[in-house]
C-alpha cells in the first residue's frame, strides 16, 4: 500500500510539472503600427500602459494621451496638457495640476484603432515600456499612422 501511495504521489508531481512547463496556448498580441507603406508589430501584454505625445497644432505645446492595451483595442485613461489653456480649449472644466501637467480623467472608452496625423512639427511619439517610437523623425512613414491590436504572428517582426 505505501508503494502505491508513493507511486501515485510521484505521478501527480510529474503531471503537475509537465502542465506547468507546457507552453501556454494563449496567442500573443502585438501593437500594429501602419505608417505609410511601412508596417511594424511590437509584442505587448494586456493592460500595458502606453502614451502618444505630440505638440498641439495651434498652441505648439505638449499634449499626452494615455491608454491601456486591451485585447481588442485601446482603453482611454488620461489626457495631459502642458498648459491650462489647452484643457480649456477642449472644453474640460476641471483639469487638475499633477506633476506639471494639467490632467483630465478620460477613462472608460475603448477604441478599436487610433488614427494619427503626423508631421515634423507635431513631433508625434508613441511610448510603452522602454520603447519610444518617434513617428515624425522617420521619413517614408507618410503623414498618417494607424495603431491597432492584432495577433503577433511573427513576434520578431517590428523589433
């Protein structure tokens, strides 16, 4: 009887070890950047925060839009303006000054894709983790960029 218990315990341990070491079947997701005739994939995790920073076309001051990655797109989080007049320009009535930015809570919306107009003057930059993608500096990307979430396919593409 003790031999059967030892054998059962060993089999249970081996089964647990095999399950924990098996690769997950969950498909990885990527941030897909389509800019002009160029396309890039960047592996991301669900709930990863990222931002799009740019200079406002009228006032020429910094704006930052903050998002979270969702499985089907992007969840809005905060809008950050370098100047109070930008927040007022967009009709925000109660922006809060936080760490030098006029901040507005913009959470609760989910967007399937983001379309961006790009120019050297706008200085559009996408940031997540350690990665910074300066769109205006890359000639050949055109004046329009689209961001979406997709399956990675080849996780090495875009790196």
